[in-house]
């Protein structure tokens, strides 16, 4: 800081009038980040830094389509909610046995577990079954 003050004292004799104004930190954030970027470069004198502000993202958002077709959960849900069984006797017996491992609460199918009766939400992704514990806001497959 002392070096800057000495340079100012040397330069102020060359001007008719000069004024020093302190800019608040919150108004100087862009210049501050630019100076940090420039000082982190090996030789900042030979490089030109161009910053482009984009009003919106250049890459479009990817949205997965929702399929409402039948999957492995449909017969279980129909049996638990409506009492409907497949016509095949063996499939009906198999479904009854399999459905004892599931429960529906607020129109969501859960798999019962030893730790908590309703801890796993049953989901399907491209034909594979997986379970995700304690879903809070969004469903994101791992």
C-alpha cells in the first residue's frame, strides 16, 4: 500500500486536478474477480481476457419423457387397491405372495423393510428395478 501511495504522490504533480474515490466492495465484484483471474495467469501482460455474459444457457435442458404404460408395479397396485388378479391361477398365486412385500400409502408404492415398514419407494428405470431410500423433493436415479 505504501508503494501505491508513493506512486500517487509522484503522479499527482502531473495533473491539474485529481480525486480518489473509494468504491464499495459489493459494487466492485466484477473488477475484483477479473483481477484475481488475471493475477492467477502465468504471464498476464501478454494475454487478453474476454468475458462474455450469456443471458441464457446455450445448451438446452434435457427432459426425460414420462411413460404411463404398465410395468412390473401395475399388477401389484391393482391387487392391493382394487383386488384384481390375473386370470392365470399360478400368476395370481405368485402375485399374492409377492404383493405381501409391498404397501401403498398416498398412492405411492413402497417396499416393506425390516428397519421401517415404508422406507423404500419403488421405481422403475428402463426395465430395471431399483429402490431409493427417503426421497425428499426430487427423484434422481443413482
